[in-house]
C-alpha cells in the first residue's frame, strides 16, 4: 500500500467538483419530486383540504353539543296551544264522592254520640273536636280515593236565640262536593259539614 501525503489526503476528503454537482442534482431531484413538482402540489392541496374538513367536523360537533345543552324553547300560546292542550293529563277519580252515601255514614255517628248528651258550654269545644274526628273516620272508611276530607262541626244549645255559620274555600264544582247533617235533641244541636276536596 502506498502512502499519500498531506495534500493528497485533503483532496480525497473533499468531494470533487463533479461529485458536488452530482449531489446538488440529487438534492434538486428530491425537491422536484416533493413539494415543487405537480404531484407535490396536489399532495399539498389534499393535505389542506383534509385539514379544512377536520376543522369543519370539529365545528359541527361543537355546534351539536351546544344545541343539546341549550334549553328547548317553550311553545308559544299561538302556535303550540293545540299541541300543549293534547298533552295535558287530567286525572279523574275512579269513584266520585256521593253526598248521600256520606250522610248515611255520618248520621249514626252523631246519634250514637249525642243522643243523651247535655250541652256544656265549657266542654263543647273538646266534644266538637272529638266528634269531628269520629265523623272523618266514618267518611274515610267509605273508601273514596284521592279525596281530602275536611270535617266541620258546630255544637250549640237549643235555648240560644240564633246562630249563623259560614265557610269559604277554593272550589272545583266538577269534582268537589260536601255533605251536611244536622242533629238535635232537647239540650243541644250539632251541625256537621263534611267537605270532599279532590286532590289532583
């Protein structure tokens, strides 16, 4: 093997001008095959359209999510009145309250408790409360569903000159009703009102 001098080694390390031209052409060829070529332009256009499509899909997805979270507007009275009216559910009682049947249940309770009773102005308040509870139990035993039973009892002496009673309530004439029973003996009278209010 022959040895070479310092200058020869440097010449061998550096590429010749012919090799440099060949490398430059290869690099330009690589560029011409990439972005600068017509095929590369098509690829660039395809990449841009893919990026735009993904942006549009993301925007549509966020719009859909925001529409789900947005509360739905209530139908207006003019346009949605007919549809809203069809969706209303008005419950009805399986058995409507009968005032006559309630009277038949109330009268025996009053007669049994007050048949031989004497009017006592000091104990009449407690007696009226106890009598109202007994009447309410008797009416509830009739088995009317979804009716709230309100019992109102007035006890008074038969010797009194007169008495005026009144009551007021929010009333639905289609489903709400009442029953009235009056009992009297030699010493006292009892006025019993039972209101049956339908609970919707």
